[in-house]
C-alpha cells in the first residue's frame, strides 16, 4: 500500500486569495450600501455607490495583488543574483554554509558536508535558493494572473449586494443586504474552512463577525448624516 497523506498547502494559497477577494467584495460593497441607505440617500445615489464600490474595489485589489507579487518576485530575483555571485566567488564557503544549515536541521557534520556537496554538484543555486533563502520556484510568479483573479473574485463578491440594490424594492434594500451578506459570508467561511481543513464553526464565525462589524460601523456612520 502506498502511503499518501492528504496535504492541503498546495490548494491553500489560491483558495485563500479568491476567498479573500470575494469576502472583500461582499463586505466592502455591502457596508457602503448600508451606510448610504442609513443616511436616507436617494435610490440613484445608492446604486452609484454600489457600482463605484465594485469598480474601485476590483481595480484596487488587482493593483495591490500585482504590486505585491511583483515586489515578491523582484526580491527573490535579487536574492538569487546575490547568491549566484557568492557561489561564483566563494564556492567552498558556500558548501560549508549549506552544510551548517543541514547540521542545524539534524544531520551529522560529515554527512552534512556530503549532502551539501552532492546537492550543489547537481544544482548549486537551486540548493541554496531552497535551503538557505527558502525560494522554491521563482519562475512561478504570475502578477497579471494574480491581479486578474483577485479582481474577478472581488467582483463576484460585490455583485451579490449590487444585485440586491438592482432588484429589491427600496424599503427592503438594507435588510436584504444584511441578510444576504451574512449568509454569503457564512457560506464562504464554511467552504474555506472545509477545504483548508479547519474547524467549520471557526471559519464561519471569523468572516461573519467582521462582516457584521463593518455593516454596524457604516450603519452608525450613515445614521449620523440622516436627512
Ligand atoms: Zn549560500
């Protein structure tokens, strides 16, 4: 029998990104709508607010994601360049440096040198990138893909409260937005904790709590401006 335990790490990162994007889209758009509804604004103002929230949020998510992925990739590239130069200039010191890392992880002195030499004979930069700096594969950075996917997940989230503004009657907008937001956040929390292997109620409580806080805050703010 092959022993294969189920690891979740590989699907956590894209999942976390898209769930976060959708959470953001729902929470920020819903609480903006609650704020303007609480201030008694006209229907057109509420609709424009919801639309602007969707567009601004999606672009800001994309920009944030793009910048952060690029910055991460640039940092890794310059670290790799420093490392490549060190390998060129001081190969022997680099062998000892890597061996010391393996000793700290539990290998005996002789064995650590042997491992360092053999790994470096095959791919010196790769061995140092992985075990010294912690870079697994720098070529995987995809800033445009990351930007587009977080914009899409934000938009999907924001479409939920926006569609309530579009289709619910004026008097029901606030109540429907609160209800649908809490249900959707609960469902997202459940999905992410199920896929991420966490406790279900924790995942649900985490997101619905922050969604509720945001809507209460903007409700109080908007009420202060009530005409
Ligand atoms: Zn090194």
